[in-house]
C-alpha cells in the first residue's frame, strides 16, 4: 500500500516515466503487443494504453509485478536506465550468474577461457 501511495505521488516523476518507457522497451524487445500483455497479465488493454498515453495514469506495484512476470523480467529492470542493447536476465542466466559468483577466481578464469574457446 505504501508503494502505491508513492507511485501516486510521483505520477509524472522521471522515475515513473522511466518505468513506463522501460515497459515499452521490453515489450518491443520481446515482440509483445498491448493486447498480448493484457492477456498475460489479466489487465485490460485500456488500462495499459492509459499508462503510455495519459499522464495521470501509472501502474500500481501489483500491476508492475504482473507485467514483469509476463515479460519475464525482474522489477528492478524497470527502474534502471536501460539501453536498447540491454540483455534481459532470464532464469537460466540468473542461475548461471549465481553459480558463477560462488566460484574461486581461478575457477572463474578457467570458465572464461573455456567460453572464449567456444566462441572462436
């Protein structure tokens, strides 16, 4: 509830505008239309369109979570200034990074050498 009040107070803030922009970027990257997003989230097309066209509409936290699940992204990705070349963090990549973080520096170097050899 606190977060929803925060969102309401910041409707036209740069952060909320960034969230809306990033939702659109991820939709483009994943070739998801507003209609598809509505079906995946259980939201109405009108509600989603209003986020992008009406200055006084912003997604609630619950709706941000639905959008993230539908687009297979993490919520923090909507609050960051991402470029068009950003790489979405899938569950597979997240698992890989978590395992990589538990390796020793020597093991990490060996993994990087192995990856480099596959890319040659």
